[in-house]
């Protein structure tokens, strides 16, 4: 994993890439596909769901658009 991280930073130009970047991406992609927060918490191995929701899972443009469209249903 360290080798891949090193290649990403030095050869591909991802200066801030590290193992935790993959965890953030994994959590966000699961949420974007509709996975429940509890499942994302389980996948990341967090005891506290607040860590999952506040630190690892990020709002994407796709999530914003899809949720805005929900409001149009009213």
C-alpha cells in the first residue's frame, strides 16, 4: 500500500494522496450509491457513526442534485 501511495504522489501528481484518501473515497462512493450510513460505518470499522458521517463521508455534486430533485416532487 505504501508503494502505491508513493507512486500516486510522485509519479501521478496526487500530492495529498494517502491511505485515508481511499477510506474517504470508499465511504463517499458507498453513500452516493445509496448504502445506508450504518453499512458504511460497518465497512470502515467505526464504533461511532458520527466519525463516519462527519469525517469520512462527503457530499458530492451527484448527491446534491439527486436530493434537490426530491424537493421538486412536492
